[in-house]
């Protein structure tokens, strides 16, 4: 199964665009890729042990960004504003625990963000340009 460790996002979408593949908003802490079904329970236990002692925190979504760049976006995301440092610390703790328990994961540097759009079609490019040029939107009422 494809596996990743994430923080569940708000019930409302983080942008007025379709999320990636219709997935609910989430903030990925570590992407593991394919993990054998037989390891799923140990994966859950590993993460629970690692994060249990950490204090709860709040985070807010700020402006928009893009990977690899805003000029050539493949992914458009909302940046984490308040709570970014706590999110980075949470990802570090999670990744150390995964490594300790022998789970392979994507080791690209962690950037706290919530993906809102994957640019795959010309219409996606226009939506990306619009999101990246407008900046943050007020939260829905």
C-alpha cells in the first residue's frame, strides 16, 4: 500500500480549487511510498510512540507557494504560518522514529505546506497563476 504520515487538514478546502486527486486537505510529514500491508500496524505504533509526548499546537495557513518555482509550478500549496516551527519539529521527530524502526521514506527537506493543486493541464496552469498572484484569502465564514 502507498503510505504517508500526515496531519489531517481542515474540513473546508484550503483553496477554491480542486484538491489533488480529490484527497482531503492534509499536511504530509513523511512520504513512505509502498509499505507492505504486514507492516501497517508497526507503522502506526511507531508514529504514535513518537508523537505522544509532544504538546498539541495550532497552525494557520498563510500565502501560496509552488514547487519547484512559482514561475514553473507543478504543485501549488498553502504555506504554514503560525505553527510552522512546531510542524517542523513534529516532522523531525516523526522521521527520526521512522528511521529508527527501519521505515524508508522520502528524505527531501521538509517544507510545511498543504497541497491545493497539482498542475497537469493548461487549465491548471491558469488556476496556479491566479492563486499565486492573489496571495492569501480570508478564511471562509
